[in-house]
C-alpha cells in the first residue's frame, strides 16, 4: 500500500464526521475515484452498523469502540501535525502525497527498503515558481530525479545533467502529475562521479527560455552499485538466418536490463528484421566504403569496409497486462513469478545488419538466483519476387490502378482500372475512400486489399491475408511513396484491428501516391535464455 493510501485512510474518520476542510474532502474524493483498494476500505467503514448486540457480546463491541476511538485520536494527531508542517491541513496533505507520487511506483520498492535514495531537498525560484529537487536515485541502469513545483505549471521542466568529471547525461524519459510533480530519467552516472550539476528552465524544448537555474549536489554511486548484479551470460542462438546473442544482464535496484544483439546476413538474402507487429523495422541496407582511406580528421573507415545505409532507433512501450504473444517476458524462477515488463529499445550499430536490443523490466529480488528471458516476437523479412504496386489517387475523380504484367499499357505505365466503384466517397469530415478489391501475390499466398481512405494526415489500408499460415505468423511490409520514389510516411498496424495498416503522412497535402508490397515477414519461433547465476555479484 502506498504512503498516499495510508494518509487517505488515516483521514477517513475525520472525513466521515465532516471534520475536514472542503479542499481536504476534495483531495480524498479524488483519490477514491482512482483507487479501488481505498474505495473498498471506505465502503467497509461506511457500512451501516448491525442491530444492537445482546448484553453478553457488549464487551467485544466496547473493545471495537475503543479501537475506533484510538484510531480517531491518531488521525487527529496526524492532522494536527499536517497543519503545523504545511500551514493548513490540505497544504500539508497535498505536499506529503504529491512528494511521493512518483516514488510510490512499485519499481522503487527495493530502493525504498534499502534506503538508497539521495536526499537533496534544494529549492530555487524560476518564473515565480518555487522548484524543489526532492530526491535522486542513481541506479546502475538509470538516474532518476524527483521535482516538485509550488504551483502548477503548463511548462514541462527542461533539464540537463552533468557530473563533476565533465560527463553529460542524456535525458531518456519523464513523467508529470498534476503539473506539479515530475520524475525525470537520465542515463546512469559514471562510477567516478562524485557530484552532479542539474540545470533547469521552464518552457517547451527549442524555445528561448527567460530564466534558468542550477542545482549542484553530491552523489554516491557506490551506494546503489553494491546492490547491483551484472551478469555476462555469453549465450548465443541461431534461428533461421538470425543470430541472437545475450550479452549482458544488469539487475539494478529500480530496474532490470537485458541487452542482446541481433545479426543477419549482409548478402541481401534477408530483406530485414522486425520486432513486433511493425513496431520496429530494420531493412537490409549496406554501403561499401571507398577503398581509399579518408583524409586526416574525418570519420574513421567502417569496420570491414561495410557500413549501414542508415541509422535508426525505435522504442516500444510494453505492458505485462498485454497479450503475452506481443511482448518479451522475464520470469523469476526462484520466486516463481513474472517480472513486470517496461519497454524495449532497439537501435542500429556501426555494423550493417546488426541491431542492439535493450529490454527493461522491474527490479528482481536480491534473493533471486535463476531467471528466464523470453524474447519479443521477431519477424524475418524476405523480398517479394514480383513488383506489387498500386497507385492511390485521392484527388477528385481519382481512384486506383495496379502495376502488374496484366494491367500495363504498351508503354509500360500503370494502366487505368475501371474506377466506377472508386469514385469519390467524400464524407462531411473530409474522409475520402477508395474501394480497392485488388490482390498482391507472394510465394505462400496473397494479400487482398479491400479499401483505402485518406483522412487529415493519415492514409489507412484495410486488407486480409489468404494463406495457410497461422494468424499473426505472416506480416506484410508496405511502403508508401510518391511518383518520384520519395517515402511519404511511416506505417503502423492498428492495435485493435490487426488487418488495418495506417500511414502517418510527412506531408498531409499528399493526394497521389504509390502503395508497394516490399517484403513479407515470417514470425520466428520464440526463443528464451535461462540464467543461473547463484550468488555471483560484480
């Protein structure tokens, strides 16, 4: 149970007797609206009392009254303390609850138990708002800073972090509550850091800010490092043409991190790999470096003389409540439980056809000695032998035409298909539809394109697969390009409808475009790694 829940429940007797201010009552009611556990507790306390007890049972009933009176006295003492601390009861209650909103996340449970948070409690004023840096947690997988504003602000704090050794740390993510309480996450500090400087301003990223302030405070990285376990499993598996290497596992006090490398051939026998249903896609693209070395002072030649034709990174937020077939998993075999999954980061490296994957989970118990890592769903893509292209024309009187050997005119251009069923279907909301009813073939089956529609800055394609493969085992990769071959948008699959593809357009005004079936992905068998590390620590 969180500290906020404890506080609210202690206030129940005063709340029941209407002895709290209107602001405090509103605070309690807001909490009850979002907390089923406290709601059940309140409903239990608020139930009508049973009929009067017979004489022989009055002793126990009197004991209950004494217990309730003791709890009421305790609550009144807490309320009095809050008044002294915060000026008013609600000010103190809000401060205490807000201060712990971010820290009440279960991932910080072990850090709380081990007293690993760094107390900072430094306050400065920016744009008439008092900003307090409450606490920090400097884990081996991340650095976390907790901020509190005296008043709500529509501006998210813009923060940079550097240590006394001159190292800069990138901000990875951030969360806010009530526009007053913030949690900012950065890269983990270097072991040699002894103090950090936090520079803070208010305003949107990229905007010129009026005021900036700085906080400098000491840190003790070793305090959390002593509870961190780092394992180098040196395990590798090959599935079809994909080599999977489990390189490092970091078991921190607030987060567990699993690092892998995915390698596939550079001979173009594989068109690319994908993680999940189009959530991260990495095509095969290789550039051969010139034989002559670069001039002094320029970039070093790539290893092996080959480099990737692009650099890409994708982040995927996972949830343990989601379907297990769509996410990675970490099982604590010692405690016989699943560890909460958080997110995955996937990025290319300096080597072509190689992706680094970092899977993040909640922390595991210090007593855990055996883990099992289940990889996320991975698709291996193969190029489609024949060109499969479809012209989508969302202009007035436009429609679609298909590019294949049976539908070309004698000049080799895309021939016009009878568009009597593809005339404008313009709704009041500006949505324009094209009925397609066309198919694209691939070796194991065909894709039947049903309908396309353009709405605001998106183009949606509904389709279905005609294949003997199990649902979800085959995933098409489409591209949307201009007549000049320029990519027009990024694709994603709809979460609720697996047969709906949505392109977010780079230029919302685009109305004529070419949809092409680039490759077909086949789902690989789900692999897992087992780690038995006993009492090993580093």
